[in-house]
């Protein structure tokens, strides 16, 4: 079993771009209009929690099998991949590495160019938790999984 955050897709009321309004006050990453929402305030913590569980369970952030049914699944998948790359590269400046990777190396479709900036925003928030909790030191240890899962549950709606 893999942990999908299963957030309902959110669309900008003005331009219909899909994104995760993870702050109370957000700017649509595509058209820039202001969006207020308090439905996704735990998103960053839950995303970081799913990374933690995956690393303990599989030894990797990205599980071997992963379906992108929802937009949040795709954001999870992209985030897993960039942190996997970060950990392999072990750069001095983690933030700069993530920003460069997302903006210069990932390819987004023409109508999804706004996703680069949005993904960067999300991963830099996750990076704070990553550093604070030393995710880089997490070891593959399937028996630990249930304990972390309980921690993760506290963020479930
Ligand atoms: Zn918009």
C-alpha cells in the first residue's frame, strides 16, 4: 500500500488552473489572482509525512508502483523524484539545487508552465521539514512503518 494524499483537485476560480492552495492566502500560480482557502493547510506536512513513510518502507521516496489519479498524486510523485535526486547529488545548497532542477531540468507542457514555480514553492516548504527532521538519515526499516503512519494519521481530515 502506498500513501496517496487523495486531495480533491482544486481549480482556480478565474483561470481553472489546477494547483494546491497550501497557504491560507494564495496567489494562483498561473493567473496570479488571490485565492483564500483553508482546506489544504496540512498539505505540506502530509506530503513530507508520505515521503518519510516511503523511505522507511521502500528505502526510496518514490514507491515502485504509483498511479497519478489526482493532481495531488502527481505533485507527490514529482516531489518524491526531486528529493530522490537531491539525496543522490548531496549538494551544498539544497534549495538552489531544487530550484535549478525544477525550473531548468523538468519539462512541463505548454499549458502547464506555471507548475514549475508552483512545484518549487511546494518543495521548498517540504525542504524545511526535510532538513529539520533529517530525512537524509532515515533508514530503510519496514518495522518502523506503523509508528510513522500513526503520526501521519493525525493530519488526515
Ligand atoms: Zn488562476
